[in-house]
C-alpha cells in the first residue's frame, strides 16, 4: 500500500479529481497549502505599494492506493495537472505499513 501525495495548482483540481474518479480512485483528501519552490514567490502592487508574496497558494492531494495501482494513479495526476508552466507541482509516493478503517476495523488494502 502506498500514500500518493501531489501538490498541484488550484486551477487544476477539478480536472485532476475528474480524471482520478474515471480511473476508479475511491477517495482522496484535499488541503489548501502555501509554499514555494523554483517560483520563489512574486511581487504585486497594491494601492501603489509593492508587496512581496513569498508563498504561493497550492492544493495538496493525498490518496491511499494498492501497490499495483500506483503507476496508473501517478500517471493520471501527471497528465491531468500538466500545463507546462513553472509551478505545475510535484508528486511523490510514500510506503504505508498499514491502514485501518475506523468504522469497520478493516485493515490493509481492504481499508483503502
């Protein structure tokens, strides 16, 4: 079992969610986050004052998936979130030792 985490542009969330639902993803957690990488923030002018915006709004997706589905899920996210512009995001995969569904007590892949 793996935890797939993706940081994407907020404008791409609907597209990524739709693609993952068509793939058969059973659920995901979505969080609004801020950060920066190569973008290093940007400057904006507000009421004549130049302001430095150090952190950029992003969306973080988290999905638990069976080992056999990892490549398909990652590929789907990459394809749906790609714009070719700086700031498209990043995806990483983390091994998960176990998961337990609280309602039923199911463990492992049954808890996904």
